[in-house]
């Protein structure tokens, strides 16, 4: 009897000790689950960089528009010469100029919702080789029909037009909106203000083929010429897009395309003076010409940026 009572007591004590030990063990439900923090916004902050690439103008060029300014209204050949000069010195010349560009940029990015980046960027580039020039010549009859004693049936007016345009420097101030296809790869669109230093020149030379004849007779406008130029800082717009890759924590490389339009540079040439000698001593006809050159084109460039990341929060490091 005593043995049975002792055995029962021992079993009860063993079960009580086991329950107490199990209660002291830590519960799996009480341990916190570690969730790693999201990566810091590495694109937020200021940056500076360098760029280089190429620029080429579109199909625009210089347009010359001429009109009669005055002359001897009582003498037919003067007005015939004026009309011929007006027609010959009116036209458009297309110049497609290619150039090398190189310069620098600075800007600020703000990254939000992990995948979106907005920013503002300003840049300026020098231009080497952005010179487009063209010359053309045409021959027009001096009048619709010969006028005896004034001009012959075969008398013509030869006209040479020469134009030139130059882009000296180019800069922009643009907004940027982008999407992070990868944490280190930004695809963006951009647009804003564009400015540049430009210059344009034009000249007209005219000659009458009958004036070289050794035979005596009338000679209208033996030779006449005019020319002018203008330089200016033009302001316009630009738009484009690109990709930028953060290949190191503070360094990125980009490839970018921009279309720019700086508007037109317009100026007036000195009057073209056609002087004629015939049975009357001297007569003259004046032709006014206005030149207008449009500056627009394309830019493709590559660049490298250094990011200061002053505006980005420090990465979170877990403590154990």
C-alpha cells in the first residue's frame, strides 16, 4: 500500500515539474517578425555633370523677300530692271549644319513613391562647326519682250544669292519627369526653355549679260550688289527624353535627345541699286530685301553626373 502511494506521488510530482518547465519556454507567437526597410530614395538630391554630343539643324534655312523701293517712274527700263531684280533676289535657301557640342549641367531630383522622379535641370554647351552656308545662281530675262533702244531680246539678269547661319552656343532650363524601370535605371521626358547665340548673313549680286558686249547700245544694271548680317541671342523652347543609369552610388550616365526651336532672326539688307545707262544719261531703280533665318534642330548627347544626395535620408541599419 505504501509502495503504491509513493509511486502515485512521484508520478504527480514529475508531471507538475514538466508542466512548469514547458511554461517557462519562450512562445513562437511572441517573437517579432523582422521586415526589412525599403531602400532609401537614392535619386533625391543635387547633381552636376558634363555632356558631349552632336547637333544638326532641320530643313529650315534663310528666306529672302524683295520688293521695289523706288526708281525713275518715267523710264521703262528702270522699272523693268527693278521687276527683274525683285524676282531674281526672292527665294529660300535650306542649310543643314552639323556641329559638335560640349558643356555641363546641374540640377535637382526628387524621388517619390519609390518609382517616380521629378526634377529641374539647367545646362549650357559650346558649339563647334555649327556653320551652314549656301550659294545659288539663277538667270532671268530682263523683260517679257525686247524694247528697241532700251534692251535686246537676249538680255538677261544673272543673280547670285549667298546665305550663311551659325549657332555659337546653346543652353536650356528644363523640367524632368521620370519612371524608375529599375531602382538604378530612370526613363524620363523633359522640356522647357531653350536659348542660344546665333548669327546670319546674306548677300545678293546681280549682273546684266548685255553689258559685256563690245557693241554700243543701252546697258541696264551692269552690276549691283548688297549684303548684310545680324547676331542675336534667341530664346525658344525644347523637348525630348532620355535614360539615366546609376552605375555607382553617386554616379550616373545618361543618353538624351532634344528638339529645339529658337525662332527666326530677321533683318533688312541695304537697298540693291540697279543703275542703267541708255539714251538718257543715268537712271536708277532700288530694290529692298529682307532676310529671315530660322534656327531649329536636333541634339543627341551623352553625359555623366555626380549626385550629392544631400536631400536623401540615411539608409536604415537594423540593430540586433
